[in-house]
C-alpha cells in the first residue's frame, strides 16, 4: 500500500514537473507567435524587454518600451507604453481555446493615437469583435490619448489619464446571441486632467478635472469651456472681418444617477439630475456682417441638443449661479453689451428625439445693474425644434441702459426714462415672433434715427408716448412682431422680438404701420 502511494506521488510529481517545464515553453512560443502575427500585414508590435514568471496555473508578464501600430476594427492604433504588467494570465483557457483571462493589467505612461481609417483601406475580413477577454482589474497611470477622424482631423485629445476598472470584458457591446442579456458597464474610476474636442471652424471644447465613477453613477467636470478662436485674434481689426462668436464656461458640473449600463448597450440614457455651480455665456454679434456670411442657419437649443451622439433624455439641469452677456460688435468703439447677472437657470425635459412635451427653460436674473428679470421658454420638440413660446417680466429698469442696442435694433436712442414694469408673452412659428407686451414706464425721452428721423424728432411730443399709462389713464398694450433672420442667433431673435413690442408701445397714433416700417428691425 505504501509503495502504491509512493508510485502515485511520484506520478503526480512528474506530472507537475512536466507542466512546469513544458507549459512555460509552450506559452512562451505562443506569445512569440502572437507577436509575430501582430507584425504581419503592415502591423507592428515590439517589446524592448520582457520578463515571464510562471506558476502552476498562470503566468505573469512584465514588459518595457512597448511600441505598437495595429489596425483593429477599421481603426489604426499606434503609440508607446513605458511599462506593462499582466498578472495572473490563466494558462489553460489561453492554451486550449484562446480565451484570455487576466487577474490584473497595469499600463504606465501610455501615449496612444487612434485614427479612423477610410473604408477602402479596411480589412473587410477582420473580426470586429476581437478575442474574448476578461480582466479582473485594469489600471492606467499617466496616459495620453489622441483620436483622429478619417479625414485626419483631431477629434479628441485627453491628457493626464488615470483609470481603474474592475470586471472589464472585451468586446464591451453588443453582446452576441451566445451571451444573451444587456451589456453591463464595468466598474470604472476614470479621471483626466484635460480633455480637448476641437471643432471644425470657430471654437474648441475643453474639459478639465474629469472624473467618472460607474459604481456611483456619477460624472464630474471641474471646468467646461467653449472657446471661440476669433476672440483671440487681435489682428482682425476690420469690422467686416469679424464673425459672430460665442463663448461658454461651466464650473463644477455634476451628473448624478447616470445609467452607464444603458449607454453601454446603446440604449436611451435618462439623466435625472445634472447640476452646475457656475454658468457664464457670452454672445457677440456683428450687425455689419455681409449677408453672404450669415446664410447658414444657426441652431436653436433643441437643434443643438439633438446633435448629441447618443440618445439622451435630460430630465432636469439646475444652475446655481449664472451670467449671460449679449454684445454687439461696433466699428467706432469697443463692443457694447447688456448683462444678465446673478441669475439661476433650470432646464427640464430635453430629448434628442421628437416628443409631444416641450423642453422648458426658466431663468431668474438681475438685468443690468439692479432690475429683476424672470423668463420662461417652452421649446416645442414635436417638429424641427425651432418653434417656441416665451413669457417673462422685468421691473425697475433705467431705460437709458438699453443703448446702443435700441439704435441697432430699432434706429432709436433713449435719452431718459424709467421702466416700472414689463410683461411679455409671444410665440415663434416659422421664424416669426408674434404676441403681446405691456410696458409701464414714465419720463421717456427718445430720439429717432434713420429715414425721416428729423421730422419724427420735431413731432416727438405727438409721435412718442412719454409715459404709459398717461395721466388720463390711457393704457397701451404693445404688439410683438419680428421676422427672424435664420443666420442670427436665438438671443438675437429673443431680444429683437422684445424691442419690437417696446417700439409699438411707445409709438403714438400719429404714424401708420407703413410709416413705422421705416424703422423695422434690421
């Protein structure tokens, strides 16, 4: 019995010795073949130095100075990795059926460039799914990543990448029929010092202090910027050379309860709550811009939102502190502007798809220096996204602060007057604003410019109401009517629509509609 046990023990020992001696050789040769295969068909993979440490059921790989140039799934992937560790690579799944099971992967200082390839250069026979890979934990330290389009335009640059992921499975999505059920997002902690998304023409997006946590369903952005290129081009001094431009900055942005599983499966991403601590928007327009440079239609809010690359329903976004500046570029002086300060914003029910319910924006601001302003926009989402209604109220405003915008929008200059209260309610359909406005004011002194201005100014006491209501109790309700130019912005439409109601409120009954048309909005 003892001899039998010894023979069994000796057999097991020989078996394990064979595994320890033979399997490392087989695994090393298999690794060499994989590297050799990666260097075929124009590909490249080189390793400056490598170390293999074998255990009974797995082995560990350490590699330095990795250089690669591969073409997976219609993409060209190239770059370097300073240091790579693959720990706990299971031997038997790899040797028997080419399944890759790894306990941990550590990637240090990767500098990766991904380029989309033209369709005629793709390998049509290539398996887009790639090998079946499962990794227990993935760690990336101090990485950088560039992504280029097929036209070799930089689409994304990420710097200072840090990543820690558990239960990572590749390919991520879609799952094949042999593996039914929705794709699940891996547990992921991701951060980046800086993300840059260049645009084709006028501006670039940038994101700093990006942090993503799929377990908690959160995405944090320290700062988001949309930076116009023209604003930093001082040599463009001629007014006719200056395009309209827009700049945006958001600070401390937090997405909560983000459905990463649905995003991974290509489904609808419902965002129940997004918060922004600080919102700063600047919009500057050039009234002297040649008409051929304004022919392109400018998107409104719904149209812009629908351009997101994934289906999204934004249920609510709240801004704690907001400031909006709207300016006009002038030749003879610095740009003039009006300010919406110390405000708060709320956006609700924005979707990338058509629906019957409107998207709603509500805003509370200080207009100018001290005047409270409330505004509400109901944006139709059933059609093309350009129809909406607007309501609001403004109180206690010095009307002289509105210059020189009255000159630009209505060929008038306000020399004095105080706005006590302003209510408006209008809708925009097919680029035409139509509605009502009630302006309560006193002490208005107004000078008119443009055609026949000298005659109108002589007859100012008759032509212009200096107060509303007048001492006799005569109360005038203004009419909002504005035909919007598609090349102008949403803010231009909003502002000029209100100005049209202001003009109709202060004009007396001396002029006919045809005569008033001489000072229609430009």
